[in-house]
């Protein structure tokens, strides 16, 4: 290049510089592409924070109304609803910045277990999100300044005072969920005990309707059928009025008075509210025919006595233990002890008067003795129950036919009763409390529906002592395939126990009150844990939780720091 003119030299230098810049830019593009590919930007299910082009930007449920909290770092979405809300067919609205999302926005999904939503971009890149629904429960508790309404998600921080209303009438009326809100009885100190509703916030906790302007409406027997809440209440003139409610004041209307007597008389208070085939079945007394089987289709005209099973004057049939199976209602009832009566036996109804008939006369004999069918529970298309004949009160089963209705096993041979009670299904078997005749006392038993498969699970109270598993108030509760209950092994007092159905897998979860009985009660499962009320001997009766392990069984919160909170769930 020696002797190159100045102008040509300058042009040459500029050309070299431009070529170098182009090469460096090309290298940067190649390196960037390699890095992008290595980080998963080219498609597939990506890790946390990896794909901003395939993101869910909003996740909302409209019925019941709830907004999901999106954790973009871990690609998780959380929604909290009131305990008892039906989550088997929720249709969330999903907003995203991709080309598509699966399942589709607005498509109904069963959220009993976590559901995965996947967003896909136009280029084929994807991002998965796990959606989990958890619950919060209402309870009345005393914090030292009176009984008030509290809400809890099962954590100490999430257990907070909701509103200064109370429910200290004595009888616990558990909240019932409908469309994501909880309905319950409460007293605000001005209107008496009336129907209230809560969405879990203070602002959303209000009285639905003042049912009795002159006193207590005392709503009770709350049950949801379809899109409506049904219950009995007192309107100031009539004591047992059946109401239907859509959750609003104007939409809470009476369907008819079925009894003008005193609701405090247990025999007169309507009970056994059961929904089947779009109709409500219950036991009630109209003051003329005694306590009989009633039905309602949700209208005043369609609310009536279904059948006068015990037709003699004002005598009652006392229908009880309502259980639906195969589109029919099975129950216990008394049609009289004199012919043509059969005593207290097993009945069935298809919802019509002519289709309400004696299903099986279990105890046939002189004087029409009572078969006494109790504790009816359905499992695998069969009804299991406790009944009595010449062999005493034992475990029975029915497939819905008279021929298929029989005793499973005579646990105590002969006419002595084993006293089968507290029946509950779990993992394809029936668990219950029974007595073997004197060797072991009242203990935990299990049955697969056959004589050979009906055995005692464990002698919890050694020898002839009685542990009485499943008795009130620590009823059997199933969680994560295990049976939980309160029981006294005659050593540790009444404590929390669990069973997987085997002797080795039946054990005390924790000796909560090492110096006495914790008296566990009001057991229920929520968010994969068991919740209950217990007393540890130091903090009073408070809310506890357990994951089934000793270490994972702890008090949720010491609501009353100086005495008993006595939570009512």
C-alpha cells in the first residue's frame, strides 16, 4: 500500500472498520441465539420465569366469584374459597398473552385436585401453570371479649377475627356453602338469631334477612339443593316454616308452615333434610298426622306430606336415617306394631306416595318386633346398616333388593347384640364401632361386606375395656385415605387417633394433653389437613390441626390467651 494516495487510504480504512463491525455483530447474534436455545426459549415446558411470551395474566372464577393469585416465579395460581364450596365444575376465565391455553378459558374443570393450565405461543413455545384451590372456614370463638365470628385458612396468621357477631345459643349450626359463600345462624345483638352470609370478608358478612321481627328467627337444618338454600325458621307466628333462599333478602321466602308447635320439642322440630332428584325430603309433624315423611320441590304447592306411614290418628312413623341410592330414598320408619303394621323397619321411596313402601321386614316375629335399622351408609352400590333380628343388633347389607338384604356377620353369636354403630365407608370398606361379646369391649371394626372380611381392627382399650371409637363429639372423619377419630385407650385419655384399616396402622397421633384428656371434637378435613377442637391442658379449648404425624399436630392459634375459646365450627 506504499504510495497509496490519501483519499484511497481513507476509503480503505473505512472499509476494514465496517467489515470488523459486521463480523462482531454476526458473532453476537449467533451467541445470543445459542444462549436463548440453551435457556429453553425455543419451546417446551419451561422453568420458573423462563417464558414471558406464554404467560397467564389473569385467572378468575365467576361462580362463585374469586380471583386467582398468580405466582409468576413458580408458575402457580392460588384461589381461596369458603369451606364446603363445590369445586367439581368450576369454569374459570383465563387471560393470557399466548396464542392458546389448555384447558380452554371458560371450560368447566374439577378442581378437587390441582389442575394444570398450559399456555402456547404462536411459535410453539409453552408454559405450564398449576392451579390449586384451598379453603377457609368460619367459626365462632371467644377471644376473652365475648363470642365472635372468626375465619381461618388453617394457619396462625390466617386465623383472624371477622366480625363481632355471635352464636352462643348452645346448638351448633354449622355453616353451609352455596355459590362460594357461607350461610349460618348468628346474633348481632339487635335482631336476634337470624340468617347470615359471609364471603370471608368483614364487608361481605351481613344478615340475609330478619326472619322474625319480634324475636329470634332461629334458622336451622340448613341444606343446599340446586341454586337455593333451604332451612326451617320461626317467623314470629309459626314455629316451623320451611324457607327457600337465593341468598338475598327479597329472595328468601317461606314455602309453608308444617307445624305450629314448639320447635324446642325435639319430636316436633323438622329433621333429616336430604336432597334427591331435585326434591327435598324431610321428617315433619303437621299437628294432625304425627311425624311423617314430607317432600318439597321448592314451591309452596309442592311442599306436602308424602305419605302417612303410621296412619293411626296422630301417631308418628318417625322416619330417620335418610340415605339415597340408585335414585331412591332408603330410611327407617315405624308403621305400627299391630297388624298390618311391621314395627320399626327399612322403607324405600321413589318420591311418590304409591312408591313409598316397606322395603324389608327385618325382624319377623310375634308382635311385629322392631328391626331397628340404623346408621345407613352407601358404599359401592350397597347400603350398610345396623339392624336387629333374633341374632341381636348386627351389621347388615342390602343391594337394593329384598333377596340381597342380609346380615353380614353375627359378631356376637346368638341373641346378644354387638351394637354396631358409627358406620363410615373408606377405601372400599366399612368401618364401625362394635362389641364382640365381652372379650374386647366396644372397639374399631372393619368389613368388606363378607362374613370372613368382617374383623376387629384393633383392641384400642386393652382387654374388656371400651374405647367407643366414632362416638360423639369426635366422629369418624376420613382424610387422605385415613380414618381419624377421638378415642380413649384407658391410658392417655381421649386423644386423636388414626387408622389405615390395619392393626399396625391404627395408632394415637399425639398425646395432646399428657396429663389428662384433650377431648378432641368437631373433626373436619380441609386443605389436606385435619382440623379439630382440643385442650392441651395449658391453653384451653382451641383450634388444632394435624397432617397425621405427631410433629405435624399443633394448635393453630391461641384465640383466648387466658381461658377457653371454645370454637364452634
